[in-house]
């Protein structure tokens, strides 16, 4: 496998790999990573779909990429996906997946047209004082020390950041900045998280710095990502003959490890409670999703707080990864990620309402009609003086194809689990849906005497979801904690998803899952075409200058006269001036 960039490789079709007709693939986990691996094996590896089996513990595909109407309780989304144009592997996949709604179009076409017609941007990035403008005014407010620290982090080598926390490299001045407010709420970073990951994010998205304050950097799907991404992908894979087997918990993949090679020889599973499995030869390829940010996620309801269960249970993804990791050091160290739930937890909630008073309060903040069908909040609105550091968002409505006209689906989340709420006086993790609704209404600026009534199930339904491992991948780490997609010496197996190692890309993205799926397929089948490299804006001097200018909030750099003269009439000088950096 090799990386490439540009149209030559992007439009080329690889030849059928030698020996592919004899291969079979067993994919563990039907999240985006597993589905992508199947998609690339079929499209680029030309492996017959009938020879691919996806083993999934749950009753439906999609994993973290969810969105469901639960007949008993209502609409549920654990999250929404901020996306961008440089999800190179993801768009490479979805250009081939037919849309379920627009005849003749791909999922990429549909997404492209939608975001052209209705570009995303926010008119109110943050609030304070119960619904007033948060006063961020598009600034980053980074002082001199903060700018210095951020630049140092941006330039640091990976190995110098191993096991380091963000607050070890970025000090109090940085953490008081508006930049950090945008950043942490947009990506869910906490100060104890990995400084390495923070650096990778900075580098990976440096071309988006200018679009951070108003979210013009972001793009969104039409509906929730289960309906807009997972369903068409699954439908397409099924049409290719790929087999989906649900209610099947893979317990172990057993390897035969000799001096030079590591070969997967057996998958053990439990299907509807009955033990089973399959023996493997070198022609049987195994692709394992190791680790999941939504493992043990638990729903509460309007009247009940969700249960917090951070135990590693047999049959889950952590316990599977532990069993595999015990067999060889190159298979990673799952306990780095799954043993500190107090550092990896937060909670979200899905609120559904058609109440005119609540709709009015939302409209006052998003400054658009939230039911127009077009961009509403345009990304999250952060309540900067909320004790929970609450953010909430209204995506284009309807957010579900089956959503009744006039209803609004809102996604709410809080980053701080333990602080008592400003209105309800309880920590987020102890709150029922009604209490979360009340806290949200309070911060929207709904009058005190209306909050209690509007938060009842007669006016809205709020369904909270606890996710004890949601930021497990942000735990400080070092080389070897995550296994390579195909670890050294492995002949017929790969790791995919948010806990497999690939160069330069950022976890907590749909792209990361698709990228690892693509790399697994290309490596295991020997597909001879470049995997698109991570977008190279970090090596693009134009992007760097533009970002530097924005991070200084427009304050120009004073160059010594000699340097200034040298830059005169040069391409670099022109660039610096165009971006008003000098
Ligand atoms: C709240 C939230 C917000 C997000 N925001 C964004 C965003 O803004 N932008 C963005 O790009 N991405 C975002 N993401 C990330 C993105 O959705 C995920 O990273 C991606 O969907 C993960 O896919 P995956 O296949 O790697 O893992 P998962 O989706 O976790 O899939 C793992 C699958 O394996 C199954 N499984 C587990 N154990 C076993 C077993 N023993 N046997 C068989 N099957 C098993 C699980 O049931 C699951 O289906 C967000 C995710 C969440 C939850």
C-alpha cells in the first residue's frame, strides 16, 4: 500500500489483484470502518461480495454513526458529524455509493449539491447570560504566550508529545482564550487529553482555522448520518452480495505466531448466546474493529437518568481487543484507552419538540427559522457560562426522514460531568431528560416561570445518553498503544477504526474509520492504487500564512526592515501581504 495525491491516481481503476477469487473476508463490527473495508474490497479489490461476512454484535449496522426513531421513546442521535471536503478516503468511497433518494446520484453528489445550495455557517457561535450573544465576535483572543505555545505545539515531533497532556504544553493563558473555547467544544477536548492528538488536529485542519469561529469550515449531511451515510452504504453492499450477521459477539481472534509471521487461525464468537466460530486459512482475511467510542452507551429517558456503566464486559469490543492484544505486543494496549472513564466520559441528549414557545427561543438564538429546512444553528451553539459547558445544535430539519412536519430535533451535550447545573443544581450525569431540558431552556433565556412547564413531556421529549468511552481515543498515548492497521508480520488480519494506527490523520472522525478500512482492504488484498494521503495543508505555505494571520486576530507582524526589504517583490512577500500578516 502506498499513499498518493492528485487526479491521476484518484481516477485510475486498479487491476484485479492476483488470487483474489480464492479469498474470503470476515469483518468484525459494522461501523463505518468495517463497512468501508467491505466497500473497498468489493470495488477496488474486486472480491465477490458473497465472500465477505460482517459480524456485528448489535441488531443493526452503523455502530457510532447512529440515528433512530425508537417507537417507544422517540428520535435518538448520540451525535452529529461535522464533516469537511478533505475527507479524502470517505469521499472516495461515497462517490461510488448510490443515493437512496436522488436517482442517478451518488451519496457524494447529493452531499455536494446540498452544501453548495445551502452552505453552513453560524450566526451565533456562543451565548452567555441566558441567551445573549456570547461576544466571541470571530476572534481567537490568543495572547503572546498562548501564540508561542500553540506554535511550538504545532511544530513538535510526535515522539516529543508521547504521554503528554494538553495542559502540560498549553498554559492557563491559552486555556482562557476564545480559541480554546471554540476548539474544545467543537472537538470535545479536555485539558487532560493527549497533547499529541491536539497537535495532529491542528496540523490536520490548519486550512480550516479561518472557518472555525463561524463554522463555515463545516459541512453536514441532509439527515442524521445513519440515514444519510450508513443506510445507502449498507444497501449498496447488500446489493453486491455482502453478508451481514447480527447479534454475533466476537470473543477472540486466535493467532498462530511464529518467528516471522502472525496468522489469524480462528474466530470465536457467540451468536444469540450460542458459542460458535470459524477456522481460518491464509486466504481468510480478518478485519477487526478494535475499540469503540460508543461501547456501553446507555440511554435514559425523559423521566430517568441514564445508567453509567464503564465496565469492560465480555463480548464487547474492549474485551475482544484485550484477548487479541494478549497474543502479541504489536496488537496494541487497549487498557491505555478503556480504564479511565472519569477522563473519557460525556453525555449527550436528543430533544424533540414542536412547542411554539421553545421554537421561538431557538429562533432568537440561531437567528434563522429552524424549521425552514435549511441550515439552522450552523453547528453547535456553546453556552460559555454554563457549568456543564453545554453546547447544542439544530441541524437542517427534518433531521429524520420520518420526522413529522413542525417538529424540531435538537442535539445537546455537556463536557463537564460533575459540576452542578446552573438551573437544576445537579450534575449532568445525574439528570433525567426533563432536567436537561430545563437546564437548556434556562440557558436559552426562557423566563423562569415557564421553564418547569415547558420541560415536561407535554412540551418536549428529551432522551439522554451516557457514553463512558466517548473520548477514549483522546487519552494520552505513545507509539505502540494503537496497533498498526496491519502490524508487522501479520499475513491475513488488520485492525480498523478509531484505535488503529495510521499516519497523520485525526481520530473522532468518520474519515479516520473509512481511511483505516481502506488501508486494511488495500493491504490485505494487495490493491495496486494509491490510498489518498491525508490532505497536505500542513505543508502548504498559503494555508500556514492564512492560519497565522487569523490566529493573531489580524494583528500584523513587525518585520525588521532588512527582512522586509528582502521579501519585497517576492512570492512570499506577496502572500504575507495578501493575508495581511505583514
Ligand atoms: C457523539 C459523537 C459525535 C461524533 N462527531 C463526529 C464529527 O463531528 N465528525 C466526524 O467525522 N465524526 C464524528 N464522530 C465519530 C464517528 O461517528 C465515529 O468515529 C465512527 O462512526 C466510528 O466508526 P467505527 O467503525 O470506527 O467504530 P464503531 O462505529 O464504534 O463500530 C464498532 C462496531 O463494532 C461492533 N462491535 C463491538 N464489539 C463487537 C464484538 N465483540 N463483536 C462484533 N461486533 C462488535 C459495535 O456494535 C459497532 O457496530 C462522532 C461520534 C459520536 C459518537
